C-alpha cells in the first residue's frame, strides 16, 4: 500500500513541476568553469571547453548547440558508454522544447539526459542510433516519456525496443513502432513480454513491417489499452482471438491488413466505439462507428438523433470528428444535433440568418467542440449560449461589437478563434478585451495544406533571403492543430533575432516581418484583421485601437513595438473619410519615413518621439502646422538632420518645440548664440562655409545680428526697407573679414536721397550679394540701376537749371511783351483765351461800334468793310455818311455826332483822304474826341497810295508819327482790325 501511495505522490509532484516549469533561455554563463571544475585547458584535468558563444559549447567530450529552447548534443566519442554531461543550468523548474542526441551505444534515455542536464521536462526527445530513431514526447526527468515512437531504418528489432523500455517509464501511455517496409518482407515475431510491466499503456500502433504471429500473450500485460492500430502490416497466421484480452478496454481498433475481418467477433467488446478495417463482414448489432480507409459510416448519435435533414454529416477519422455542415440554408435557428460515439463534433452554420445562439440545453449543442457561425446576424455572445468546451469558434462577419469578461475568459481557452469582420467597440479601459486582442494578434494561423502554396506565392515579392530564413524557424517553432498551422509571432521573432548581433540585420528581419503582414491578407484566408467600429477600417498591425468613454477620439497605440514603417492607417477607403479624430501613439519605434498619404485626415494627438526620423517633407510639415493649435504633436528624440533642404521642418521645430530645435543645433555644432531667434539655422554641404542663417519670409524689418561663423545669410522676402549705420558697418566689416554670402531680394528697399549711404554700402558688397541684380526699390525699379545723381542731384546743375528757367521766363515775358499784339490777335482769332484778349469797354451804351470816315472819292472801299465787319463773325454795327447821315444836315455836326455815338472811329487814309478838307476835319474831330479816353478809339487804316504824311498839318502829322496804325496792304490786316474793334461784341 505504501508503494502505491509513493508512486501516486511521485506522479503528482512530476505533474505539478511540469506545469510550473519555464522554458530555458540560455545555457549557464559559467558552464566551462563548471565542466572543467575550475580552469580549463589544464594538463592535470585534461579537459577543454569553449563557451565564447554561450549557445554553442565545445568540450573535448561533446558539443552543445542551443537555439530557442532546443538543445542538440553531439558526442565526440559515440561508442563510449555513459552520458555524463555537466548541467546546463543551476535554476530549478526549467524545461526544453526539443532535445536531440546523436550516439551509438551509450544506452541513455531522455530522462537520463534530463537528470544530467539539470532540466525537469522536455516536449520532445530524439535519440539517433544506427538502426533506429527513438522519439520520446512529454518527458519527465523522473518518470520518463508519455509517448514513445521507434522508427527503424531497417528490420524491426524487438529486443532493441525491450532493452530501451527496461528502465522505469511510469508515464508511458503510447507506443508506436514503425518499420521500413521497403527493406524486405521478412516476418518479425513479437516477443510475448514486449509490454511487460506497462499496464498503463493506452495506445499501441504497429506499422510498416510484417508480423509472423500475433498472440494473445502480447496483450495480457496491457489490460488498460484503449487503442490498437495495425497499419500497413501483413500478419501471418492472424486470428482475432489474439485480441480477446482487450475486450474490456479497447475503444478504437484499426486493422489496415489484407485479411477480411468478421465484425461479429467484436460483439463482446463492450467498450469498442470505432473500427477501421480494409475488408470486413458486417454485423448489424455492432454499435461501434464503422470506418474504411475512404470514409466512416455515420447514421445517428448516441443520443438517438440522426443527422438533421437540412445538414450534411461526415465523420472525419483523421480529426476523430463529426462534421455537420448546415451552411447557406437560410436557417434562423440551430436544430438538435447528434452526439458521436467517439471523438468530437463540429457544427458549420455559416451564412445563415441566425440572430441568437441557442441555449446550451439544446440536444447535442453543448457537446460541440467546434462551432462556425460566420456570416450570420449575431450581435451578442453570452456565456450561457456557448457550448461547454469549444476548441474552435468562428464568428466572422457578424454584428458583435463587445464581449463581457466571462465570454472573454471563455475565448482565451479556445484554441482557434476567428473574429474578422466584426466592428469592435473597444474602450481604452476594457483591459480584458484589449488583452484578448493583443494575444490573438500574436498568433499567426493558416491552413496546414496551404502553408507551402502561400510561401511559394509570396516568394517573388519577398525581401531577398527572408522567406528561406523565416522557413527555418517557422517550421521548427510552429505546430499543427486540427488542420491549422499555428505559430506565436513573438517567439518566432525572438528566435530569428537570437543570434543576430548586427543591428542592420535585426532591422531587416523586423521590416521583413512587417512586409509579411502587409502581404498575407491577400493570400491567406485565415489572416485575422481587427476592425474598429468608429474607424470603419482595420486596426493597424502591431497596434491597439480603442476609444475613450464619452469621446469619439480613437486611440491608435503603437508605441514600443519595434515598428520600422509607419502603420497603415489609410489601408481602407472608409478610414479616409472618418469624422472622428485619431490619437496616434508611435513613440519608441524605428519609423524612418512618413508621407502625407500615410496620415489620417484628422488627428488630435501625434507622438513620433524617439523614432528614426531624419526629416519630413514639406507637405507633412504643412499638415502638422494645420493641426499645431488643435492637436498635441511630439517629435522629440529623433535624429533630425540640420541640412537646409529641410528648412520647413526646422522652422516648425523652432516654433513648436524649441528644446528639440536646440538639440538639433547642438548636434550639428551650431551654437544657439550664433543663431538669431527669428531665423532658421542649418548646414548646406554644397557651400563653404556651410553654416547658413535662413531668415526667408520671417517678416523681418531689420537685419539680425550674426556671428562670424555664419557663411550664408538669406534675408529674402522680408520687410526690410533700409540698413541703419550699424548694419552697414556690420555687413561691410563681416564681408571683408570672412566669406559671407547674402540673399536680399524680395524686400521693399527705400531708394530716396536720404538712403544714399546705405545704398552705397550695399553696392560696395554687391559681390557678396548673390541676388543683387534682383533687388528692387519699393517703386519697382532695379536697385542696380539707381545712381546717386538720379536721386540726389548736385548744386551746380540745380542752379544751372534755375538760371535756365529764369532765362526762359524772361525770354517768354519779353516775347509776350514784344508780340503781345499779334499773339492776342491770334488768340482772339481762334477763340482761345478770350478773357486775355478782351478789355473792359467804358462806352457800351453807344449806338454804333464804329464810325467809318472816308472821302466821297473812296466810296468803293466801303463795301469790303461792310462785308467783313457787319456780315462777318463777329459782326459790328457801322456808321458811315452814305447810309446813316440825313440829307441837308450840317456836315460838321454830323461828323461830331457820329464820332460821339461810336465806340471806334476808323479813318480810311488814302491819298484822296489827305487832299480832302472834310477828311482832315473828320480826323481832327475824332482825334480831339478820343484824346481823353482811357482806351484807344481811333483806328487809322493807311492805304498803299499814301506815301507820306507831309500834306497833313502838324497836329495830325505828329499823331501819325507817334501812334500805330493799320496798313491795308498787310496780309493779317482784317484780323488786326477786328481785334481793334470793341470786344464786348465777342462775348
């Protein structure tokens, strides 16, 4: 009794220790010291050891290769017995994934090696001998393996098997023996005691060899055997009687043998649930599931329910699973389901109209291990509507938005969970759901039979050498479950990076993994995408998406993810039109490039700190400026370049994050004291010196102070209109002391006489001003063409101009004085400036405009005067004796009255007039009548026949000598005469 309890205690301890064991990460640091017992390469110890690479140990006895939990041992002297190995760890509760040993006759098992290595458990132990390969699975250092497989490279040698199993293997539940059926057809006899002291065995499988005789004695020790499989074997002298010792325990029987099997023999096998044979004689009362190599015949379940009429049922022997397919039938509820006698059941209820899962009390529903309800109308998952223990759940493309914590905990224990197509509403404080999605994203899944085609399809676009390197780790770390190949991405990446010390290669691997995730959705139907309800699109790879309660802002958390590329925010068209604002948390990654197309339309938070960004293009900077007042933007900790090509970025950092801008300047050896606050300082490797102060478009009105380190000053497109004396001296001295290149166009330069000094200063350094020819005055005139004489004339030219002006005025005055009469006549003639030509008439009330005095011998001359003066323009009223004197009146009185009533007296002085007594009388009376007038009333017209005035008396002769008169022979006679007439008529 004590021994039974002791064994139970040991088993219990081994189970607990295996559950708590953690995967070994590295071989102990002091391994060689422990191996040599001190100093290695010592003549006394005769031991050598090299542990420079802790994962590849070389001793004089063996070699250890350790990669990601897998250890390979190679003996240098394979024929020496024993397996003494120095422990690889001093820590407790450590386990290995794989242990591979190459030896010949050392006679050691998996448990032996575990005890030597100081490791508690290993998932798989491989022993490579000359004649077979032994595979132990789930091995414990005390109790040995739970499963043992022998693959013989030639004939099966059962004495080898018996010797191998002689040691304690208390946990052994499965034995598989495979022979090489290509080596010959010689039959092998199985020893009666091959399974002696192995009563705990649950499964035995023989395959690939010929058996001479299979006797009952072979199975007497294994009274608890549940499964027996004989595949691809030929049994000579076979009788079903040999299986009788198993009639109370056997549940599965596979007889893939040429002989015909009479199923009636198994009527007493009370536990038998499945029989798979090649040829058989049927027996109706047998309750076991009947299978052939091609199919299994299923009629109804152990609950008495047959396959639903609306479904197709098929039993999959490979998965030991009843598959019920009810897809695309327009069903609104799940019907009662059969329960298979053995194995699991799976319901495929895809593309129907199911809005609610049934209660777990539905017949056969709670027994399901697989449930596919993709493409239905489900909006909620409740724990009481889920089968008791699913290992497969597919809810893709439903309307589920949230899950309660009990459902989340349930799903964490589901091996395969598919959710793509649901629009999840994830709140940032919903840790259970966030943790679930975080773990789901770490799992990569694809159909096992599609793995190779997927890799082949991706090969042409793959980064060079990546898929080959990926495949080495992919196949070693991945596992296959029910037709699906699955691998944890964190473990995969760690394995690929484990021995890669070169940083560039590490970045290559991470970037290639991002490429893989961008490519997989189009070729892998099992790829899981996580849609967010308000984003209308997929949450990016490596990121977590959530939103805050009572807010519409969506948080996209990608920080600390070793990301190389900016997350694919705009992958789906819907996301480009979202109305919510995104918070992008991208700190502590290795992002090196951002374009405007990568950014969402609206942001409320952008954290790009501590990445590998060296610059941002101008469009991205423009986007950041657009949101700088409404969004929090963090750009610190990046290796920003200070080249002038990236001036817009430097300007933004100067305004938005002065501390980061200062760090950039310090990194480029630019002192803050050398950089004006209002300008951007940068380096241009194409110039020398390369230190540039760029003040373009900063609205400056004065030239900033610059140090002697500056080699390039750009002042274009500002508001500078002049240089003060200090700036003149600064630029002039600076140009002479050291090279300084200036750009100063686009400013409204003042070009007046008071600006001569600074204009001359600019011209003196024009060779340093690269765009001097483009500089313009505020008036638009080229500054290059401005001369001092143009804006500030000298005194001499001024006085000369003044003298010339005065002289011109004097000449004009004299001209007007000398030619006043002709000028006024001309103006009067052409109706110009009549106010100048007009004069005030003092006798406007007189009857006649002019009295025409002539002798009777000159009567023929009167006609032209009447024609020009009375009928012309202007017209005047004349008085002359032929028309206006009355007959019989006294001539002197008529002359006196006519002179008195007329404004002008016109004397027609001809030779006849000079000889006429009456003519001279008229002349004298007119002279006396006008002598007191302030205006000249007497007009004398001298005809050509008058040669002299000698015939006149002295008074009249004196008048003619000292007064002007009109000569009838002059070409301009009539204009002068009309001008001499009263001007009031003209008005």
